[in-house]
C-alpha cells in the first residue's frame, strides 16, 4: 500500500464491554482486518427472521472506536483524538450501492467500505471508514464527519453516526450473505482541509444535519413525555426548574448562552452553540462531543443527573434501565433535599391522600398523633383511595401507631416475631414475645380492609413479608456483640472446673474451639465448623444442663434424626443443639452424623414455602453419652471430640455457679473470635484427640485376630506361592512342627483381600463386600508398624496388583 501510516483505535469484546483497550496499527493492517468477515452458520433469511435481540447477539463479535479513549469505558467524557471517520449508511436506496461507492471513490481520498450484517441488494447497508492525515480533537470530529457525510449523501446516514465514541462492529455475515468490501489506496483525508470548508467550524449552526433529525428528536420528546406532567420526583424537579434555571442553580459555569436564542455553549468544549433547547425549553440536546449530555435529549432532571452523578454509572451494565442506574438514585436523593422539590412532592401526595384518609380513623396510641406519614401512601389518582400495593402495606406496618414497632423478623429463627399486642388480640402487658401465627395473617388482612380499605391476600401478606425482612433483628448476635469481657479466663477450664475433666491441652482446646465455633457461626453464618464436642460421663452429672445453660433461649435437644428435610428444619432458630446418647447410633447412622456435621448450609423447601432455599447454619451440634464405646468408624473419627468427665474432683458447682458466669463465658469466646482463634485443634491437641477417640472407638472382634495374624512368620518366598499353597501352609501350621526359624520371615506387605482369604479363610474375592474391605483397611491403618501406600503393590499368589500396606522399618 503506497499511502499508509500508524493509526490508533480502541477495541472492545462486545457492545456491552466495560473495558476498552487502545491499539496502534498501520492503516494497511486495519484494511486487511476488515476485509474478511466472520461468517456464521445460519442463512441470511433465517437471520432476518430472528428476534432483534438474537440478531444483535449474532452480529456482536466485538467492535472498535476510530480513535482514542482516555478511560476504560466508552463514554463521551472519555473521548480522545480521532484517527478515522466512521459512518453508518443505513438508508441507501435499493440498488444504490454502486452509486454510493462511486461518490466515495470520487472524493479523491483513501477509504474502506464494508457491508453490515443486514446488507442485501434490496436494502443496502454500508460502513464507510475514512482515515485522516493527522488526528483530530473530539470537538473537531463531528463537524468533519458531518461534512464528509454531506459530500457523500447526508440522507443515507444514521443521525447518531457522528458520535465521537460511536461503536463500529467488526464485519460479520450469514453463511450465504453477500459481503461487500472495497478500499482505495489514495492520499489520506486532510483534517484541516475539511475544517476549512466551514466559515466557523465551531458554530454548530453551520453543521450539516441529516434530513428529519429534528423530527426524530421531537418523537423522542413525545416518547419521554412532558416532564411537567410527570408525577414523582422527576416531575416535581422539572416543574420547579426549567433547563435554564437548572443550569444557573445547579450547573453554574458549565453552559454559556450563545448568540442565537435557545442555544448554549458547553464551556469545556471548543464548539459554539452546540446545546439546543427544544419543546419550549423543556428539553436540551447537546452536540458537544465531550458534554456528558452529548447525543441525548434530556429534561432538566436528567441534565443535572448526568453532570453531577453520571460517573457513578461507570460500573453499571450498558442495558441497565435509567431508573436503576446509580446516577438516578443519587439524583433522586439530591433532588429530594431541595426544599422546593420535597415540598411539592409532599403537597401532591397530601392532596391525593387526604380524601382517602378522611373517613378512616387508624387509631391513636400512646400519644402518637402525627399523621404526616400518611402522605407517603400511594393513592388512586382519581378516587383518592389507598392503593392495594405492597409498598402501602409496608408503610402502614412501619407507621400505623397500632402496628409500628410490634413486629420484626428474627434472623436467627428465620421467621416473624410479635413483641407487643396487636390490634386483633387482647392488650395485655407485660407481653411475652411469640411467633407470628396463621391467625395473625387473618387479623392483619381484616385490619387493612377495615381501616385502609386495602384488600388482596397476596399483596397484604407480601407487603408484610417485605416489611418484616426490612426490619431484621438478631437478638443473639446483638447479645454477643455487646458482651464485654472482664479479662478473667474461664472458657479453657470449663470442663475441668465443672466436671473434673483431665487438665491437658486437648480438653482446653476442645471446649475453646467449640465455643468460638458457636460464636463464628453467628457472626459468619455457614462458616466451616464440622466437629462435635461429646461429653462422656455417668448419668446425672449435668452434661445436658451444661449445654442448656450455654445455649440460653437458643438451646435444643430435639435433634432426633440426621437425615433429610426434617433434620434441617430442627436446626432453625437454635444455636446449641444437643444430640444425646450417641452410644445407640449404628455404624451406618454414624456415617449420616458425619455427613450432617460436614454441611455448612441446608437446602430445602420449608412447609408452605414456594421455593427451595438455602439456610446457612448458625448452630453447632454437641453430644452427650453415658457409654464408653460410641465411635463406630475404624477409618477416622476426627469430627468427634470426646472428653471424659468425672476423672477428678470438680471445683465449681454447675447448678449454683454457672448461670452467673454465662455472660462472661460468651464475652470471652467473642474476644477469642475477634483475635482470630482458629477453629481447628493444634497439632499437639490433635495428637491427644486421636488417642481419646481411639479409647472411645467401639472395639472390633477382628482387630486382635488381624494383629496376631500379621505377627506370624511365613516361609521365605511367600509371595511366589499360589493362593492355594499359602492357605495350605497356614492350615497345616498348627498341626505340624514349625519349619526352621531361619527359613521364616515376617510379611512386609498386606492387603484386604489377603486378610479376607488367609486370615478369615473366607470364600472368593467376589464374596467380599465393599464394607468388609473398608473395615479391614481401617483396622490395618490403625495398627502400629504399617503404612498405607498410594500406589498399587504386587502380592503374587494370584492376588495381582492391589492397594495395600507396607510394614515400616523392614
């Protein structure tokens, strides 16, 4: 290519991209990039029949801006120098492609043209790219692009194509679509020459305009609606401040009046008179490239919003509705603090509410007489009746003196709680807190209908549910957060002081980790804590009472199953949950216990619930037992922390002393949590725990037999003998004189099948169940002197390669 130079563009992975990256390349490389479209599999007819969102998805293979962005987002404020003119020609007449290409070629400057995704002979659509000899500023770009469009044929262009940060998609088309691509190697367009075609390029009034653009803005204004007729905060703001008044009051120095009436100049731009008033000053449209309002028809509210808070939308998704944008919420807050606006809103709401409220007496209670909150209720604009809305129910629940402050959502239990008498129940004091019941649903609906003429079961109960969820109380968390420790240690020695447990690191850590784990589950629901402290001791020493004191109002001993929805529901609303008498739990049930302990949340659909929900655990599970052997698993009991009680004389009386110490016990546990106390045992304590767990493990009748079997010597060359020869030798060993001791050796390897076949003399491998192998491996793993191997070992004798154990130090 004879005419070439480095250009700068900015690319994004899609139209919704939140990060745009600058690229530098030669014009020739750019032309090469757009010469080959991405083709997709569908036919063109199929593409045209798709809904617009599907069409947009197919054509969005990424795109570019023909210049530099000064920030990561494609926003007007980030517009930088432009290197390419990019124009969308979307309204070429049928069969007019060649005419347009001839005009472009006749301009005498370099260009590239490629067809869009919807291009066809009957409806040509082209993208025109023209490189400039030197970059232009953002304010220079639009007059240059408009002049170029005027040279070609202004009426074929999209009215929005002149935006400085306009996105151009990379070329793509359907499998059978016609793709038009053409370029000419000519001198680059003179930037200064194009600006020189104007008497004053800074005067927006001189810029060529797409025919009908003013009508498009008029349609946009009608679509938006008259801002003075709007209700709510937008209407109140626009009624109080015209565009010009809003400029003077909230944006001083941002716009300056131009010579022509109804036009303003954006002070930070270099063009003149680019901000134009429409609809008798109700709307503003700005042509200034770097104006936050550029390319938008805005009312006074939105003009101020974009200038003061537009940057807050940087992280918002591109298709976010205006009402959900951070800038909109910030502007609403800002406008509501303007006295004239807030007063108008209050007046309008009052006028709507008075007639509806006039005939109803909501009742006054305990001196509460200010009815101003009623102005916030939504009403029927024609009748003044209160609307059957969820929002109205919420407002009434929070402000009606007979209801306000009497209901809250208990975060611990996940349900509504009544803390004072409601209008439909006896007014008795002092009042004992209780759960919200089905009868209260009926009472609330009746009250809403009688006093406010609000009906509709679903909306009333939904409004109540939303209100309750917005008024959450976590009494237990509040209790813990307000607890102040006096500095006297108590937690570590609780089991020693009250039950005479062994004073060692394991006993101290077991109770400390358990209580800190309970605190952690409240401060951070769902945190991993999968261990169970088990108090083992004789009956009547207060094991359950100990946990009941600790759990206070949140203690439960009703956990009777560890499986299914029933078990999960039994956890809700409780903190310290005791599973009593573990000795009666079978081996399979013990596996269920382990799985249940390992969970951090429970997923199920509550009774009368509409959907499955996840409930993060806020509880710990503890255990008590009177038996010595209650752990059933031979492969590991790390989740269980048994502590033997009654080994020594206790120092304190459980029933007399502990209730008074409860606040300080939990205050100390909170203090430990705050300094980062780990929820797992230290290596020293863990080693001791293994010993205690082993002491409480249910003995296996097979364990002794296996241990003795492994200590019998076998003949040298044992692993070369067949399975039959081995069993034959073992069977005859007890009846025949032993061989020469020098000819015997200890086994150096063993596997579960060998034990099954040679030690237990059981029939073939197919008869050994998975549970049998698991039990044998568990015993082998616990035997001293043997070490499990990760890789398979060869055992000979027909056993083949097996996973097994090697004898240590052989």
